[in-house]
C-alpha cells in the first residue's frame, strides 16, 4: 500500500436521508448540508430518463458523450475538444491530481476550501499548502502569489468558494494567473457559479483557450439538480485536453446520465428559476443574520457560512428539529444550504427559539 493512503481521513459522505431520519426519530428531515438543489430536478430530465431506451443497457455508452459535448460546447462557447466529462467533479479532482502531481509536489489552496483538493493531493503524496482567506472570506491573492514556489504544481481556486460562498472577480483571478508559472496548473472550480449574481461576468470559462495551464470545472450536481447522476466536466486548453482524455476511463459517464445531463442543459428555464429563487432566499437570510447580529460571509452561492458560538450545539438542535446543516469545516462556523422559502423561515424561527432558550 502507498504510504500516503495509510493515515487518510476519508471524505465522510452524507448518510441516506431515510437512515438519518429513522435514527433521529423525526417525521421530516431536510438536508441542508450538501448544497443540493432544494427545488428538485427539471421535469424535462425526468421525461428524458423515463424515455431512455433500455435496450441499450448491454452496450457500452458513447465514450465521447457526443450529444452532451456538443450541447455544452455551444452553451459555454468553447471548442467541443476542450471538454472532458467526469463522474461528478469528484472524479475530475481525482483525474487532475493523478495527472499533474508526483510525490513531493506542492498543491496550493486558499483555506478554508473544499476538502477533496487536499485529500487527493495527499493520495498522490503531494503536500497541501494552505493560505488563509482574508477576514471577509476572500482569497488573499498577494499571499497566494508569495506561496508560489517551483514545487507548486497545482493551484485550486474555488469560485464561488465552498464553504465561504465568496466570489472573486475575473480581473483578480486573471491578474493572479499571470503571476503563476506556465508549468503550474490553475484549477478553477465553478461548481456554484450559476448562483452568482453576475455569473456571466465572473466565469473564467474563456481562460483555458488563452492560458494553457488554466482549467475550469463545472458540475450538474448543484444548480442543475442532478447530484444523483454524478456528472461534471472540465474545460482544458487544447494542449492538455488530449492528455486528460487519455487518463480518463473510456466509459466513465453512462448513457442514462448523458441523457439526463443533456435534457438539463436544454432546460435553462429550470436553472434560471432555481437561481432566481435562491437569490431571493439568500437576501432574506442576509437580512436575518444582520438583524440577529450573526456574522456571515457574503455569499454568491446556494449556501451561507455563518459564525455561531458552539456551532455544534445549534446544529444539533436544528438536526433534532428536522434540519441537517454542515459543521466541522471551521470551528464555530456552520454552512447552511439555502432551502425553500418555507424551510428557511422555519429554520429562522428555530434559531430564534434556540436563542431565547439559551
Ligand atoms: C459539490 C462540489 C463539487 C463536486 O460535485 P460533484 O457532485 O462531484 O460534481 C466540486 N467542487 C465543489 C466545491 C463542490 O462543492
């Protein structure tokens, strides 16, 4: 066994809702800990899945995901050959770590951020170098630039960042990228960018065609409501896309998933509705936190990261009242996925009762 995997702290996946619900003995449990889409999935996806031709089950899927590739390329204004699909972005994180890291390399992140970047760096026997974000949750670009040593082979930038929800401007990202050596990969994880107020202006989607070392990653798990189907993609420069296609397992994304993702791309109405509702609810949460003088990071995503003394106790109270939130990312901070209007209101009432009882 590789030395690096012996002491690994695994990513702890969410328990099945029904299991957790039974354990807690609550009638209704709403998961607001995994940033899933609270509005479900597009009816167009449901129709595509139900109409899927089962007779193709004994055949391997289209390894190129041709239809999906063409639809995404046209949606994102990139060359179809720049796209690499994966089994969720999770698999993309594995693939790029495997491709670009060797033992002893360094991986640079702005902390706190998504834990899987560090997990896969560790598996590849690379060292994670964390530069703390600024007090308002934003990336400390000067400090990141200072940390760029010749050993740094990958830099992760999650935009908007998980768990802080904060977003960086494209101008700031590009100014930083210009300081990164051409041999160092810059991976921009845009899992949540659809939720940003000005997503079209924020996205780095066009950078891989101008900077060989830049990669932009998207998932269907969040705004598109397809977390269960496990599909995402990354946009590479034409220099690296063929390498990634060679590393990728040939049939990683199955046909049913390809059909679901294609239908999801073609129903932008569902995505826009999700994003609009989320923005309304996000504003309400900010007003609530402001009124209660609870500190939070200004989010451009579908979750809010807020500070609460003894956060675990509040989270436990909410869990026993039917709402699961994410703790353990930073001491005394909780990440709340923004839910439906009714659930948000109910949680706010619960927080008020909790405060009154305390
Ligand atoms: C949810 C998430 C992903 C992975 O999502 P998949 O479901 O594997 O596509 C990637 N990056 C960040 C920051 C996430 O929060």
